[in-house]
C-alpha cells in the first residue's frame, strides 16, 4: 500500500479569483474544430476576436486547489478518507507513480454561460458558438496553468504534477462528480471564489467548469509522467479535438477470457440484451418508433449517434403540439455502447414548448434543467432495461417525472433499434 506522507506541502490550499487567462490561439482553433494548418476566414476571425474581447472585459475565471491525504492499494483508492471505486483512476495514479494528490476546481465563471445564452436568445448563433468554445478553452487553460503552478510549488519536495483526471473520463463514472464535489467542499477553509454546484445528473453549473484529481509524483519519473496527456486516457472515439491516440485503442475490440490456466483473446460479445429484454414500452410501439423515429449515424470506429424525435402536447393551453429532439452519442459495441453524451432540446422551429405551463412561469430555469438532465450518462445503454422510474405519460416536459419518463422511452427505443439491427 502507498500512503501519502505529511511534509509541509500537505497543507497547501489555494484560492485564486483572478487567474491569468491567455488562451493559446492554436488551442482555441483546435476546439473550434479547425484542422491544424487551417487559416480561418475574416468572419471567423472577427467572431473569435469578439469572444476574446467580451471575456477579457467580463469573464470571471477562478481556481481552487488543495492537497489531500491519499491511500492507494491493489483494490482501493481513498482521498481524504473517501473511497473512490474507479479502477481507471487508481491505475492512472499508479502508472504515473503518484505518491500524493490534490483536488482541483476551476471555472470560467457564470457570466460566460449567461451571456452565451443571451446571444442565442438574440438569434446570434455564431457569436454564441464562438463564446461557448472560448469558455471551454478557458477551462482547459486554467487546468494546464494550474498543473504548472503545482509543479512549481511542489518542486521543493522534488515532486511534479501528474495529468489531471476527472469524473466522466474513461473508467470514472460521472456520477462520482457529486462525491468529489462534496469532498472538495468539505475541506474548504472559505467559500469558492465563484459560484459552483453539481446537479443530480453530475453536470456542473456553471457548465464551463471542471473538477479533477491531480497526482504528485517524484521528479525522477518526469519522462514517464510528462508523456501523459488527458487524450491518452480518453476512449471517446469520434472526438474531433483529440491530440493523440487513446493508449488502449488497439485493445478496444478484444477482451480476455480466462479458463483455468489458459488465457485466450476473443472479440467482445454484443453488449445489448436481445432475447428476453424487459422493456417498459410494448413491443409494437417500440418497433414503430425504431422504424419511424430513431435515426442512427454510424462512424468507422463503431461509435454512433442516435437521434429521436418526440412529438407531444402541452398539458394546458388546449393541448398545443410540441416537438423535442433527443440526441445520444454511444461508444462502439466493443466498448459496451456506453452513453458518452446526451442532449434534449426543442426541435428547430418548435413553438409549442413555449406554451408549457412551467416554461411560462420560469422559461430560463426549465430549459437549464432540461439541458442538464442526462440520465445513465457514462453507463452502458443496456442499463436502461433495469432503470427504475415513475410512469408519467403526459405529453409535456414540465415535471421531472414526465421528462424522465420520456428519456426512458427514448433510450428503450434506441436499445430496441440497435438490438434488432444487429445480425
């Protein structure tokens, strides 16, 4: 077992309400989706400059970090006495030779998100997009510079920072976001420099924020540690922002089967239950929805995006029609059809959602809540078969139960479509 020591650096705690933000142009363009050698046009340059200028004048970035006691054994990881079950996180720290750990929280501030929402409401989608991406760039910048500051501060103990790891990364359930947040908050000597909370889904608010664990390893292992960057530990295959390949990419389509003393390799079995699958929706409806409402877009690596159009009615205002689009990103079958991302929003041109009673009373709050609800995120799609939820068949999206009910229908329809499509 490795047990963290207690030298002077252990009591380190930092609050920074005015960190320097100098987002690298190449990194900003990478997140915007431009190829490395691409030169953006005049309009894109104008939008990028506008986002930078707005943030320079109005951004409220902040950083918090604190060292905590760490205990790592063969099957357990404890941070400040709280156990985390992620074997991937344990392996990440072990491979880097981490002996101690810090907790990190960074945010681009709530103003960035609020202004981007305002731009969208003003029908300025281009300005919205460039500011949204700049907010993401700020978060990446804050994490990178925080790692540099940690290396500088830990140098006296002959340590350096291991690349950060966050809930939602490969092998660390995003549900642990709440546990990590509680651990960080529990040890605060004063409030965060800015607002931050975690929704029940694990989504952070403001969304341009990040929680992470950063290991501290001996400088003698610098070559091994510096070779790691977050992309090497991320299995999200269709990502357009990847810097380097996932280190286990060659093993994604294989699993080990141990029988007695003999170990063999075989292709991973299809991850969705077919025979005897227990759906809450009757099979006739599922078959119809799979044919008419589910759209599947496959990628060469086996990952895919599934889309579902939901048509309903408001619960009041004489039952006005409304439509919502659901989008679910899934990993490849070899990776278990993990739910990598999910999104629900009014269909383009839909007006009916604005007549829902909850929208009328609190439009901003309702749409924020809908955007943050991502059930089963980070879990296999097959888990929908065992997902316990209330039956709330109303056609609107006003309550948590009705929205959860619809997410269940959507995920079951996608499950049905994929299970039947596989030959």
